[in-house]
């Protein structure tokens, strides 16, 4: 009942935020912005978005092979797309991560904790890349802003990344945290995951590669928003997107809505208003980005139904 209640709560939050944004926006102007967008800029943004997802998939591939788990790239990419599909269905990215963990665990006959360790590192390295891009952007563009909230949010993200990293690689810190888990079975499973993540400590080349890919991916996502803005006729410096988009990504990863929908849009409207972008244009940028995610998710769903669910691969 708690899970069902939490699910419906997240649907309510998603629906409520979207209704709030539509009420506060000029809907006619919103659709005009989208319909009159330059198709060539949008196509370029989608192609870049797709390539960035391929890059993130390569990050997961490197992490798996760093632990001696070999899966053919096409098969692993299909599992990655399936995860994107379930990210859209479930209230958070945890659902998609669970699906691809179980899928590759069954495919490789490895314990799920082995695969989940790579997925967790994949997520944490992604957040580390996000914070890195945000910090460097603020160093170069700090004189453009006079808002302490941006620096506060960056500091909070950095602390969270440090804490998660310590849990993965520090046995002493992990021991302190795992004592808070009341169930022995759950503690045992987390201990198995910790053993696998800690083993990456000797794989420095793998960790560096994952971090560098994450930095490129988040900088590239900022460029995707920049291209979408150009499609809407908005000409703002790229530095603004390098600062704002990582913040939007961080907010949308908070598991309080379905697929980040609603939260991502609200965050977009809020942060882009700081440089004078109308809420309709900011909302439209967020909706287009979700549309890109939806396309990849649909491809993953088709692959899941016709290939994975029926176990043709």
C-alpha cells in the first residue's frame, strides 16, 4: 500500500506541476513557439542528444568490462534503451536501472549485485561529471550572476557526490551507514554491492574514463538545450546553458515525479527566467527535451517487447 500510495503521489505531483505551468503560461504562445521552431536546429539537437546517449552507453560498457563482464555492444545498448523506456514509466530512474540490472544479470548469469555495482557507479560518475561541469562553468561565468542559490545548490550536489563516493570506496564509512539498515537480508545485499564497487578502486583508468565521459555528456546536454533555444530564435551565450542545464538535470533526478516530468519543466522555467527567457520558451525547451527522451524510450520499449520480453536475444 505504501508503494502504491507513493506511486500515485508522484503522479499527482507530476500532474499538478504540469497543470500549474500550463495555467501560468500562455498556451497559445507556447504552441506557437514549438510549431514555428526551426526544424534544422531541432534535428541537430536530436542527433546530438542521441550521440550523447551512445556515449553514456559506452560509459556503462567500460564499467562492466572493468570488472570482466563482457556483453556484446548491440545487446548491451538494447538493454540501455530498455532502461530509458522504464525510466519514463516508473516514478524515477531507479526503475530503469533495476530493469537493466536484472536483464544483464540474467543474460550473463552473473549475480545481480555485480551488475548493479556497475549501474551505481554509472550513476555516481554521471553526477560527478554534472558537478564538474557546473563548477567549471561557475568559475568562468560567476560574474554573470548575483544569485547565491546557484552556488548553494552546487555545494549541496558536491557534498552528495562525495558522500556516495565514500560509501562505495570506504569500508569504514560504508560500515557506519549500513548499520542504519534494519533488515539483515538487505544489509547483506548492500554489502555484496559494496564489495563490487570497492573493487573498482584498483581500476583507476576505468574510473577516469567514466568521469571524462560524464563531463562530456553533461556539457553536450547543455549544448542540446542551446541548439533547441536557437531553434526558437533565442540567442544567448552557451555559458548560461552550461550553468543552468546541470542544475535542471539535478532537480529532475529527484524521485518525486514520473520520469522527472513536471520537475524538469518547473526548474527550466525558474532558472532560465534569471536571464530573461520567457516562461513559454523555457517550458517549450523542456518539453522538446522530454520529447527526445520519449523517442529513445519508445525505441527501447519496442526492443523490450519484441526482443527482450520474448527472449529472442
